[in-house]
C-alpha cells in the first residue's frame, strides 16, 4: 500500500491542483465577453448614484433623498461599500469599470468554490458542481452589490465547513471576512445564521471527550462574528436593517427575484434537483444527519425564493463535498513541485489584464436601455415637475437622472403596504388604488409602461392628457380641462 501511494505521488503532475486557476480565468473571460449582460438590471444605475453620493458627501446615507414620497424618512444602505466600489470603478473607467469589477468578483467566487471542492473531490466531480452552480447562478449574476459579496460568502462558509470536517473551531482569520461582508451586502446576516448549524455538526461529529471544549470555541467564534458584523458605519443597526427586507411579507412575491421557484417549464433548478436525487438513489449516497438538515434548508430557500438559488448552488456543494468524497472517491494526489506555479499565475494574470484592456478599448460597454424610459425621461425633465407617479422598474433610471421617484428598488424603504398598493394600482388589480394614490400624493404626471393597465386606463380618463408615448413609456399630464381623445373599442357583435 505504501509503495502504491508513494508511486502515485511521484507520478502526480506538478501542475495538478490548478483547476481553481483555470475555472477562475475561464469564467472571468466568459463574463467579460458577455459584459453588457451584467448591466441589464436598472438597479445598477441607482447603486452607482448612491455610491457617488457617499463619495461626494464623505458620509453614508441616513435618510432618503431620492424620492418625494419618502423624502426625509430614515433609510440606510447596508451595501454602501459595494456602491462606493462600483461608483469609483465607473468614475475611473466608464461602464467598463463595473463590468470588470463584477466579472472579477464572479471569477473569484467560482475559483474559491473550485478550490474548496478540489481539496475533497476529484477534478471531474468538481467541474460537475461548478457547471451546475454556474447554471443556477447565471440569472442573478449582475453588476450589483450582492455579486461583490459572493466570494466572501464562499470563503466564509467554506472556512467553517472545512473546520467542521476537521472537528475543529474555525480560524479567527475568518472574522475579517464577516466585517467585509457586513459592509458589502445585507446578506451577511445569513452568514451569521449558518454558524449555529455548522457548529452543531462539528460538535456532534467530534469525540465525546472533546465536545464541550469544541462547543465553547464555536460559541466564542459566533459571538466574535456577531460583534465584528457591527463594524460598519451604522453599527448594529445594519443587522436590524437587513431584517426589514425579510419583513416585507406580501410584497416579496411581487418582486421577480423573490418569487418562489416556478416549475411550469423545465429550468436549471429542476434539472439539478432531479439529477441530484437520481445520483443519490443510484449510488446510495448517505449524509450525516446535520448535513442533511443543512442541505434541505438550502433547497427550501431556493424553492421559496428564486434569488436563493445562487446560495444553494454555491454552498450546497461545500456541504456535500466531504461526505461525498468518502463514498464516491476523493481528490487525486497533488504534485510536490510547485515551482512553476508562481510564474504560471503571473503569466495568466498578465494575459487577462492585457486582454481586458484590449477588449475594453475596442468594445463599448453600456447599460441595457431598451427597457428604460430614456426618451420619455428627457421629455419629462423639460416639464420641470416634482411629483411623478412612476413604474417600479423605472425607479433606478429616474434616480440616476436626478428625477424624484414615487417608488424605486429600495423596497425596504417603502414598506409592504406602500409597495403592494402601488402594484395593485399600476396593474389595476384594485383600480381605486390608482385614483387614491394620484390624489393622495397630488401627482402632476404619470410615467408608466405603455402597455400597462394603468396607462391604458388613463388614456380614457378626463383630466389626464397623454403628452408623450413610445413603445416603452407613456407620460400622462394632469390637466383639468383635458378630455380623452379616444374611447374604448366596442365590438358591436359582442353580447
């Protein structure tokens, strides 16, 4: 046995173990080439605007300054650092900056995932997990703050899982990651929540004589992580603010990324779940009880909210890696000679940097504006109005262009009732809501999608004059003497 192991080690390639490098480089190139796809979300616009405000004012926001409905109300940004990074990248390099920044974060995320998995699993198995994770996360990989927090999330959870696998407490060197995460994105709360189940898994799996000591060490780590998470400009208020989103109740299912998984058509989540179940049944894979609980919790989150699919994709493999390695085979031995690696890493870095500069100089990155009210906002600004009832999806573009919003993507600021009322008004689920809001907030004009139900209704309401319309947005101006110019179509054959 000793001879065979030694022989395998001697024959191992000195370049074995470089899978994370190739995964990271390949995914970076992929998202750089598809850079404009990272800019399709209108929220990117207001994130950069807020970041620039923070830079200009040398302070973080404490109240709302962008809407007229909530102006002056308490509002804090738990993703202020990510907003500043995007704003600085945009100021220095135009839209190439946010694209490269987001692509780099995505690349680092998958490189770290490959690193953690390849320590336990074979490279082929690792690549299967990477492919599945990429398929599940692609819809939500955008130039937004959460993307900058993804590599931190993988490193944080990967470090805790690795410690649990060794029946030890996590290294205190993980704590700076929590401080960074707490300033990048409100999702750090989930990182704190995961400490308890992972700690329990480590303690239960340890020898009985070591459990008490191990429990105390994990408890100390958890308390330290909680305290470190308060190292933000808002202190412990950042922790409370992150809970406001989860408290939006009926508003969450109305936001696309917070909707439950839809199995009406075959999608990546269904394919991955079916393949995983099939593999478990075929190979008879067994997991420790607490790993089952962790995995089922991640699956439940992915089914309950579409945006949690990325959490399952990136953290599920970390939960599975060690138990799977014991049942389907582990990682191949790595080579002992690491001399060429420094040169290789430097060479890949230089090639990627040169390629990025060349591509960015030849290719124009710009936000996806085909769904934005570009021309309509130009016409609207000429009217010099201050109280405009806008479509929810137009909020980011309005903030970026200095127009006070009725509502925008900061849903936690507006709250459940306000958001639900606006949705019911714009979709005419409750037509009376539309007229109540128009009167209550003394609306001077509306800026809504041309095909929306509210827009079509206003076409036939006296006192509202259509002054601009294109295939994206329509402006109706409140004008007491105006009468509608077209009546509803009537089919004389209808009974």
